[in-house]
C-alpha cells in the first residue's frame, strides 16, 4: 500500500473530484438502503391492511429514493472519471518528465519496452482501480455495516444465519486473493516481453526483411504472446473463483433464511414483509462481500503496477546538478585526468583505463581504434552523458561537474553514430539546435553541412515533411541534416561519432573545410577512415580502453604499429580513403 500512497500525491487537484465521488457513493448507497425498509412497511402496513393511500405514499418514497440514487450515481461517474483519467495523465507526465533527467546509466537499468509498459499499461491499471474500485470500496463497507444493522433490527435470531456464513465467505475470498496477488507482477512482466518483441521488430524491420527473418520473428512473438496468454489465463482462472464462491454463500444464505424464516412466519413471530425486507438486506450484505473481494483483486493488481511506476519515479538520476552551477563556458578546451570508467559498478573490468589527454580550444582531434576500444564512451564523458568512475574531465579548465548540465550540453554538440530525425518538418527538426534560429541561419548551417542543395531542390524546402525517424531520407542525407542541426547550437566543442560514414569522401572533405572556417570550435572526429583524421592536430589511438599513442599522422606512421596497420589495411583497398 506504500506505493499507492506515494502515487496518491500525484492526484493533485483531482483529489477534490475523488472525495466528491466518494461522498456521492455514500449518498447513493444510503438511498438504496432505505428502500428495503420502505418495502417491508408497504407490504406489512399497506398491502396486508389494504391501505391504498399508505401504499401510494410508500411507493412515492421508494420512487424518490430510487431517482435520487440514480442522479447521485450519474454524478459519481462524472467525478470518478475526472479523478481517474486526470490522475493517470499526471502519472504519465511525472514518469516521462523524470525520464528526461535520467543519465544513460539510469536508462540502461530499465529496458525501453518495460518503460513503455510502465507509462501505459501500468498507469491504465491504476486508472481502472479508481474507475472500477472507488464505488465498491465506499459502497461495500457501508452496505455491510448498515445492512447488518437493519437486518438485526428486523430479526436478530434470523441474522445468525449470514453472521455465521459471512466470516466463512471472507476466509475463502482471502485465500483466493493471497494466491492471486503475486501473479499480477508476473503478468506485467509478460506484457513487457511482448512489447519488447514488437518494439525490436518495428525498429529493425529493414534488417528483418533483408535477412528474411520474418518467420523467426513471428515465432519469437508467438512465444511471448503465448506466454502472456497463459499467464493471464492462469491469473484470471484463480481470480474469478471469487464469483462462484460468493454465489455459493449467497444462495446458501437465501435457502437457509427462507427455510427458517418460513417457519417463523408460520409460528407468527415474523411478518411476510419483514422476511422480504430481510432478504433484501441479506442480498446487499453478501453482495457487498463480493464487491469487497473484487476491490481487493483490483487493489492487488494495482499494487503490482504501483510498485513498477514507483521504481521509475524513485530512480535517482546518477548525474546531478551542481549546487551552484557555473553557467558560462568560455572556450572549448578539454582535458582528461586519470579517467577510469566502467558501465556497471559490478563490472569486472574497466571500459576506459587511466585516460590522460589534453585538447586545446580550437584544435581538431581524431580518434581511431578497433570496435569496442572505448571511442564513443570517451567522448560521451565530455557532455556528462556518463560520469567517470574515477578521475576528472575538464572543460575550459573546470571540472564538468561544476557546470550546469544544460549549459554544458549546449556547449558540446554531438553528431551521433545513429542519425535520428523526428516526425514533423525539416525546419522543426533543425530548430532542435536553436529553437529561435531564423531561416537564414538554417540555410547557412545547411551549406556548411553540404545539405543545402538537396533541401533546396525539395518542393517544400524547409517545410518538407519528415516521417518517423526520418525514414524518408537516405542515410547520407540524415547525417548531413544532423550535422546542420548540431551547428545551429553554436557549440564550443563538436563531436562526430563516426558520423561521416554515409557520405562520400568529397562531401566529407567539404564538410571538414566548412567546419575549419568556424573560429575557436574544437572538433573531435571518431572515424574509421584515416582520411577523416589525417590532417588533425592530434590523432588519438585507443586500444582496449587505453591510449596507445597520440600524435600527428607522420609521427604515428613512424612509431605506432597500430596506426600503420590501419593505414596499411586501407591502402590495400587501393585508396587512402577506403573504408
């Protein structure tokens, strides 16, 4: 219940709607509880005595109570819906907003498919707990207590029947609920797996089709889907046992009350109207027990979802803002001082070992190394996407932890290996770099990124539509658009994480020349081609997380066997520009 209490905080302004809905249920239930008593009086003092005026009077009372119960019930539905869906919207907002503060380390902890489920399916479960659970949660205890009270007032001796059966029913329902409770967490994890299969397949649909792996992916999905179906079936099979158990107790009570009540009527100790009203209260009492069991099932499932949502909301971002952050970054100098890094605290080996490297502002740096040597990891430390396990990363002679995260990341432009555009227009995508950028500034950035010509030739130009993930552009076009977007940030440091791989050598050379004209800009190229880094001020050779050597092209050709091996392998292709 602790998780639900924590999430209740996010109810915010909708708490008022929730309490109004609960009050309306209370009023509705009170009206309904008055009707059996009126019906008993109508039979005993109206029908049996032939008093037509009394019958009309009681009939009008019953009708008025029914109408008022209907009105309050309809009003409850309105306020309950507002509370449920308003709460759900605030929970999704809170989760999504908190995700934006996560570092890569935090995001690595959760699977993306699980995060989607926690913001959709789990929040829906919480909404259903309000929509489907608030009414019986308020109504059932009231029906139970008042029903028992009214039935005792009619016939204390006859009340012993359901007083004996009610605890037995409660015990049986508790047994069912205690068995079902742990199964809901398993059910939500099964939903995670189905979402993961769908997400992976859609994200890699071109690869799936290229390798003709559709049947394999279908089989994977069928297995996950079958597992979800089996888990749901097993869970619900146990959960629905509360209905037949409750009905068994209900009909047993009715039979026993009819038997003993009939004998009491024949003996003259009970009136027919009293038995009729008594049966109505018994029905209400036992139905309230059924509703309580359903509420517990809803609460049990919502507890599992609440814990999963709380795990996201309570996850502490591993990268935190400085108490008094420095807002200004004067230049693009970078220095690594004895930097060690590993992705997990429990990892046996470091990804980066004792990195010491100094980059002056305005320099062009090339980073080469085999796959897995730590090139991308190294540059991600500069903008605090990850934090070093030990050691210091300095920008403009200050520890990056002293800067405001926004200011630091605004000053570091990254063109990632995977080029991603968002659905919308080209202008909207490019203005991610600067939301206030004018068309003139955008076209200038496009020229530097060698994207001017193909954008200018498009019918809609900057208003051209971009499909999801930019799938209506080629790889090379997306790379150049991403470079233009990054340039609009006017960063002090720009990092190209193997982001020239989809452009030809002539275009790459033109882009490098355009970047060279930007004064004071520190440029870091992670590359596979020596031609990309040949003219850099420094070339850094990484080997298994360590800096193997640093120098210019000619220097490394003389002393670095790793560099000579890379150069030789590319020259064998007949060109220094070979991939």
